[in-house]
């Protein structure tokens, strides 16, 4: 009983790493497709204006 594993902290670190990886992937996708997304929104806005 001298050693008690501390798994709560390890789980939080794993969740934080997953969130960081997801954020990096989202940033890369938005960087690569940012121009196309901007064009789509521009077309939508110009289509709504009479």
C-alpha cells in the first residue's frame, strides 16, 4: 500500500493531447481550405442581396 497509482492526472493529460491534436488538424484544414470557404460565403451573401 505504499504506492497508489494516480490515473486521474494521466487521463486528463491524454484528453488534453487529443484536444491539441484535433485543434492542429482543424487549423491545418482551415488554412488549406480557407479561400474556398470564403468564396462560398461570398456567393451566399451576394445571392441574398437583391
